[in-house]
C-alpha cells in the first residue's frame, strides 16, 4: 500500500513538555559533553540545554505524526521508514525550567529513487508563544510507493559547499557498547532497534546501532568546541543527512571540512564517519551567529 500524498497538511494539536534541569543535564552527559553551560547549576542565569535537545521534546509529536502518515501502510512497509535528514533552526536555546508547546505537521512527500520521502515539521514555542525551535524531520520509506502527486516540502535553504577543501580537523569520538542505552534513557527517546538486539535482528540489522540524532549531537558538541569557542548560544541552524550505521562499541570521526562566511552567518561544513569510513552523516552544515 502506498504512502498517500493527500495527507500532506495534516496537523496535530499542541503537545506540552515540562523541561527541567535534570533532563537537560542528562542529555548533555549522554553525549559525553561536560561543558559547564549544560551542567553547572550555579551559573548566574542557570544552565542551557544542548542545541540538539529539541529532539527530546519533539519525540512524542514525531511518533504521533508518523502514526498518521503511516495509516495507509502495511506493518512491513511502515518499518522500512528511516530517519534520513534532520534540519533544526535554533531560535534560542532552552533554559530550564521551561514549559514548551510543540505542534507537528506533515509538511511534504515526494518520490525518490529508493522510495517515498516524507518531511514532518515541528514548531516549538514557550509559554509566551515566542519561538524556540523549528525542525524539519525527513524520513525515507524504502521501496514504498507514493499515491498521488509529489508534494514537495519547501524547507529553508542552507549554504552549500562552494569548493573542495582539505579538512580543518578530524576529531575521533569513542562510542561505548552501552551508548544507545544511555542515550535512549537520557533523551527519553524509545526505539527498540537501538537497544533490543532481538528486535534489531528482526529488522535485518547487523547489531544494535546508535541513534542518528545521537551521532549528529556528538558531532555538534565537537564542532561547538572547535569552531564556536565553546558557546552553544551561537548555533543558529543544524543540518545533516544520515547514512552509514554506527555500531557499538566503535568509534566515529567528526570531520570539519571547512568554514565559510555567508550572508546567514559562518557556515561550518562537516561530515561524520563510522569506524569503517562510511559517512554516518553527510552534507552536514552548522550555521553560527556572529
């Protein structure tokens, strides 16, 4: 049964989240990021949450919108959906404690060579209605057809790499055997293919794999340290395409390709390699505020 393009425009009501310091600190710790701005509750203005923390409070909305989008799919087709792209616009960092409200929309679907590509959009605001973050979450349903016309998702454009460059830095990050279990509990994101080896095997995976958002967040941490003076408040946008799997235990390499000044801010182009040299994250871009 195909994915139905007539579902584009489907929206969910507001989902509220209570963000406390414990949750925000646990998320940073799961990434191996000990920056005081995430952990030192003695700071005069309190701690901030990691720029990728949005994936935590977006998760319930993501599950709900996926349930709507997959209504026309068989169970076998539904499980072929994988997180393919991730683009977060950080209007401001989360400052716990906070009451946040997230809405979700099925934003677009289109045919791709491997299958049907779907984009969900998440908007999060604070208790005053001021924007906190906007995320475009792309999923690819391999070997799944699309019913109806393509409904292209008009997502914000990002700077592109204008010329080949020798990498500025390569940063190795060890991935422990329990990294996915730690991330799952600290992020409060539950997908059993990352932590239940029996379910991973049924899905045809060679073993437990680390969450794509964990791999991306670990890269973001290292880029902030190397290129933003350790200041996550400078992060304006984060984008990456997911590819090769990260098995555990293993090692990833965050490769900072180049840095370019653009009208939108300083663009850091990067990729992340798994232990076999496969690109776990490709076409990565982080935009920094001046």
